[in-house]
C-alpha cells in the first residue's frame, strides 16, 4: 500500500465584501464610500462588456482579464465552430503589484 502524501495549501483568514472594500478604498482617496461602491459596480459592468466583446482588459498594476474557452478538437478548420466550445471562463493574470505581494508572502504551518 502506498504511503499518504500531504501537500501544502493556503488557508483563509476571512473575506472582504464589497461594502468593506468600498469603505477601505474611500479611506485612501477623496471619494466617499458610496462613490467607491458605484465605481466598483460600474467597473464590473464595463469589464464584463469588454470581455464579451473579445477584449483583453488590462487594469495596470492589478493585472489583466481575458476570456478563455475549452472545447473539443475538429478534423479540419472548416468543421470547427461554436459547437466545439464546451465551456468558457475568465482568465486573470496578476499585475506587478500582485506579483510583488506573492513574492513577499510568509508561510507557516497552521496549528490544527
């Protein structure tokens, strides 16, 4: 019988909701929490529409978003069509700020 293998995994300490995010952003600028909330909600709609139109959306140091698809192969380019697509997802590539943060993470074993 093979021995058990154990792999590391990230554990979560909580979550930040949209209201909290808007409040935190407002503390770092002159906008009110309501203004920040409105901008974030609008950003979601604008990014969603841009992705639907086939664009890569680049948000500077945050990173970029693009649509990715999975599908089945076809024997010829002529036979390939939308029926070959089985699922779509959004692919996120972290930007410089997030990459820097990942490089600065400190890992430790969580007590169970």
